[in-house]
């Protein structure tokens, strides 16, 4: 394959994946560059997984418009790609009359943004919508269009679809510098590789500032804002049927209680500026605050249900998203500060960036053989015993259950590996194996063996999430 | 989909499942054992150290040897064994239970039985369960996973380890890691006393010069990619003393912070769970709240010796066989955990016969007194040289002792 592309997209998070898929519907050579060992290993893997309801942001912001547009695109994407998504609705709960004033503002904002179906709720209506809510709730807001999505599976399916339509994906490819060579960018990696592209898109998330400097473009600084989360066992009594939000503060949308599409419950996040953008450590104080905040809304939440904690870092830059052609250098589109509601807006961002590229002179001719669908990997946990029996008759590996907690078969692990997810975390995000209540205590060695068998890797090559994260220290 | 019928289906082919199945078969019942791994033996297979069998076989065996003894007894007996089969669920159809299980060899099997014995064992608590904050690097293992990697797969988890929690598997693994040439820096225990057996403290830590920090909470795990260290903070007068926290560098963390009976299948089947044990609430027949479903071994309550697991499971097999034959407890008396007692299993006894009970204390004490009371009246009182939570205790209530029990009577076990 020639190392000259029409477009190089830098950063395989949810924005890069949406842009890549959109561009791959045209007759273009597109390359997606990711510095980590797999796609969706940055900001896009650790967030609340919410499709927002369209009421949190003032209509004056670009992000308010993109949120509404992006949210509306999820149903079709889900039909084409089959990632876990559900419009379960969102409630915002108020605990006293002052908070109800803020809720009224959110309602008015939602109406101005064009959010469909939102309503003001009395305490009684709130309890009907969400019976697990605290009895102290005085009322709130309901946005039926809001929903939940598995962010990494969303990214995986977008990238798979783009690859099916010609995308070239390069992981472990960290952009170090770029320069204009004639009518194209020459882009170099930190390990000495080089490729050319007529256009470049910088959607490097937390490191968009570094990439911008590498291109000699705008000078800005992305700041990290850390959010810590707890994940609760699917057997918790505290699982709500909708996403539950508190009334937001000036810096964040607050600590939420999220029923995930796959049946667990996520609580969080906190919001704290962090100097080190790779510091995803959790702290006792913050996690205690998460529990307090969540319990305030849903009193049934118990520490005993916690199966893991983690932190994600949001890339922040000012109040709004920055998505524009660079004013300093040619043929570069910059995306910066895509924090919440970035996941919700991302399909619309793909569209928006495509339009910027078109205005910058990129010729878009539709591919006659564009195929928006991808093949679904069957998940044993979704099958009845009768269906599973038929599936095992076709492929015996569906009968070997590797992960008992999330009920994942060997066939699904193999599918993950064949889709290019060759780290333990990559396999986890693709299949859910190691994501349940035992957190890999029972299945890690089985996955290790399957991974080595399928790829021919040696034990020393097996990592948790890429370079530096080797699982094992030696062989007997 | 293949369907097969049995008198009883035993879920789990570890020590508990094999013992229960052997007893059911001995009582003339047709039995199937369903095991998700490719072979019988359960966790015993990776416990290659000695110390098993002193009660059951009056000799010291390794885990695999103990498992082999039970397997040998299974040979030639009318017990159907399905290995590599994962149970998907237990449904009730009229008077029968349907155990659906999946395997690559058979597809989905429907095993039909009048009785089911739950013998799924337990799982290890993990980092999330005890909420250790910090980064999420490679190199954090539960002790049991590390044991599997070393003893069966032949890999070294890391070179420089700290063990968090002083449960038996953690202690055994501290010694095992030392044997394979790794440095074990410390064992950190939150409680003021060890969670594991005394013999393991002596043989696995003291003999290897591994320091045990009692009353220390692990307050952080460091390292972005691979573990670089942990932070331990002493607990003084019930509160953390952050000023005295210190860091221990290491590349590996092994967690031995308790075991939880694995009852997700049981819950799905409608079995009521006893919050004190996290196992099913059972009657004097070791039968759960779902008629015909029995429980034994670590799925019922976490034992410290496999010998006790086997004894209890044999009883479960015998009760299940009796129940299949139409026998029911005539009447039952409640057993309450009194002062300094965490729980007793089972929590019901049947007057008119001998009843064996296992129980655990909540305190460490020398010269303790064990009292068994019936409605406040002391039935028995005995001196115990030493009691501690990690060592399970047992009594057998004689048929005569319960003669005076009435309808609302209760037995209380007290340790003072």
C-alpha cells in the first residue's frame, strides 16, 4: 500500500472514528493514526457513556447544536453497526425549590435547543419515572431522548466499518512532527516512520495541543479534568431504569447514576483539574464523594456492590468545542476541547469535519460500493439455551464459556483477537471478559492461552494495554 | 438439544461436588456432576502444597492428591460426569428442576432432576471489592490467579511482590513466590490479627523472613504501566494515621482479601441468601429456600479446610437422598449466632437426631468459653484454649440435647 493518503486522521477516539467512517464513504484514501496499542484507549474508553438529552448547554455554543444533531444520529448508526445503545431516557433530580429554578432553566434551554419530548416533572412524576429515587426529591426534568452507549464498542464498530470501506488503521503510531512537502503533509512518528497526506485532521484529544505544535499550527493548551467512577455489580438492587443526573454545577454535570446497556451500574464522575494528563489514578476522597453523591439520589447504592473503580480524563479548552480549519497552516482541521458532550456529538462532528474539509478543497465523490453494515459477533449472553445449542452446532467454540461472570465464550474472544484487539484490555472492551464481578480472576489465564494460540505471541509479548504493561514477569 | 434425566444433579466438580455425588450414589440415586473446567477437582488442582486430608484421610496430602482420592472413588460408580460444561441456569418445571448447561462437546444439555446440589465454591474478592485507590497498572493479581499461573501454566507473575491480605492463599503464594526466586517484600493485613491459619503464618512467612504488617490499610497502588509500589497506612485506635504512611516498591501485587461464595446461579434460581455467610440460607437438611435445591461446601459458607468441605458435602448428599425418598425434617429449631459468633451453618437443627454445626467466632482469645444454650438455658459449656476467626469451629448437638425444645425455641452459640 502506498504511503500517501488523501486524509490522515490523528487520534482514534470517538471523534477520529466517526470522521474516519464518514470519509470512507467517499473515494478517498484515509489513514487513522493512534499512538496507543488499540483504538479507543484514550478519553473515549473512560467516560459516562451517555447520549445526552440536549438541555445541558446554551444554544449559543457549537456543542449544543452538535449534541442535538449527534444524538439524533445514534439510532441509524446502531442499526448499521450493532453496538450496545439504548434510549432509556434521562432524569435530572432536584432536592429543593432552589434546584427546581435551575431545572426550569435547563428545561427552557432544552426547548430552545430543540430537544424532543422533554418535560418538567413533579415529585410524583419523578417517582413514577424512577422508583428507586430518594424520597427527598422534590421534582426534576425528564428527557426521553437521552440514552446510554458502550463508548469503546461504539468506537470499535465505527473503525471496523471504516476499515471495511478502505480505512488504513495504524496503531502504536505517535505523531512527532509534520511539515509541508509540496501540496501535502509529511507526517513522522516518534519511532521514525513517515507518511504523506494531503489533509490532516487533529483529533488527538488530550494531546491535540502537542499535535498542533507538531504541525506548526495554533498554540493552545489542553488541560485535563479527571473524573473518577465506580462500577457496580449487575446484581445490585440500586439499578435505576434511566440515567439519573443531579442539578449541574458550574464545572460539570455532576455525579450520575448510569444503568449501563450491559446491565451493570456506573456511578461518577468527579471533576478535578489535573496537571499530568496521563494520571488516571483514583483517590479515596474522590471515590467517597462519588458514593455520597450517588447515594443522595439512589439510597440503595451499596459499597458492597462495587466491582471496580477507574478514572477518565476529559480534555478541556474554554467553554465550547473548537472545530475549525487551522488559520495558521493549510490543510489541517483542528478539534480541541471535545469534552462532554463529545461522545453524543461525535457522529455530527464527523459530518461537520467532512464539511470543513470540503470547504478546504477536498473533493468528495461517493463510493458506489459503500457498505454501512458490519457483521455482528454473536454474544452468548444474549442467547436462549435453544438458540445457543444451534449456535454451538455451527461453531463449537461458542459452547466453551471462558468468562463466567459476563458469560463470554471462546468464540467471542477469538473474534476480538481476529478484529485486531490483541491486548487484555482490548479483548475486555470488545467482549466484556474480565469486566464482571471477578475482574479477570478466573478467566485471565484462559484468555492468555487463547491469545498466544491465535497470534503466536510469546508470553513476554502479552500486555494489559500495550508497551510497558507486560502481564508476566517470567517463565518457570 | 439433548435432555437427560437423573435423580440429582450436582453443580460443581470440586471436593464438595464429588463428595455430595458419591454419597447420593451410595444411597442408590442416579447422579450427574456438571463441572465447567475440563477436569474434576476444582481449586484443589492448583493447590500443589501439602496440608490437605489430615481429617478425612488421616494423612497429609497435596491438593491434587486429595482430588485424586475422591476421583478414584468416583471411578466405576454410576455417576455421570460432564466436564467443560458451564451451567446457564436452573429452572423449575413442575416437581422437577432443569439444569441447562453449555459445552463445546454437547452443545446445550438439559439435565432434568428432582434434586439439585449447589457446590460451585467461591471466588476471590478483588481490588475493586476492597476499594484500593490508585492507578490501574499491569501486575495486580488475585492470589488464586497467581497460583494458577505459577503452578499450572508455568509463568512467573512478577519479580518483586507485596501480598495484600493475609488469607491462606496469599500466605501460600508468598512462600511459593519465594521458592521460584521472587522477592516478597511484605504481607499487609488490615486486621489486628492474621486472616489465615496459624500454621501458614509460621510455615509461609516466618520461615522465609517475610514481614507481616498487622493493622495496616493499603491506601494506594502506584505505577502508570506496571506496578511500581504500594502505600501502606497504619490504623491506630480505629483511625488511619496518614502521617505514618509509607511506600513499598514492588512490581507485583497479590491480593488475598477474602473469598465470596459464588451464588449468582443460586440467586437466579430464586434461592434466598444469608447475608452473614453470602451463602444460601439452609434448613437442617442443608436445603435452600427452593425445595429440592441443596447447598454444601464453599458455596454455602467459606471453609478453611477441604476436609470439612467433604464432611459437610457428604451430609448434603445424604440429606438430598433422604429428601428424594420422601423424608422431611419433622420440626426444626433455629440456631442463633450469640455473642462473638459470626454465623452458624446450618442455621436450623432437627430435634430427635444428631446435628453437626460449623461456626466461626469474631474474636481472637485465649481461654475462651463456648456455651450452647437452648432458650437461655446452658446445654453445654466448654473451655477453648484459643479461638480466632480464621479457624472454623464445629459441634454436634446430640439427639437428647434438643428434647426440651418447643415450637419457638432457639439454640444460641456464645463465645466469651
